[in-house]
């Protein structure tokens, strides 16, 4: 019984570790990040707490495509764990 529990715990810990180490810009099931709207004046992104860094990176990259700087305007908590953040391009 203890051997099965140990294998399960090790497998689950490995899954969390490798899921958190994913390096794509889209994130993963823990570090989620989705662009809701973007234009030449702003970008709005829905992200999890762990996807905050990815969201800031996407906002910066979008602003740089217009030779502008992304300025964080704030966020709003919604139902669940995700946050909606907005950046202005200046």
C-alpha cells in the first residue's frame, strides 16, 4: 500500500514540476494566459496568478510591435482564480 502511495505522490509531484517548467508563451494549465483584446492603444489579458509573468511579457511584446511601452493600468478579479489585466500603450 505504501509503495503505491509513494508512486502516486512522486508522479503527481513530477506532473506539477514539469507543467510549471513549460516555456511557451501560452502557458499551461497552471500558468494560464489568454489575450482577450488588443489594438494599437491597449491590450487586455486574462491570466492566472501563476501566468502573471507571461501576461506582462505578452503586453510588452505587443507594445514593442508599435514602438511603444506597455503601461499597466490595473486588474479586476472575476469569479474563479483568473484575473483580467489591462495595459495601455504609450
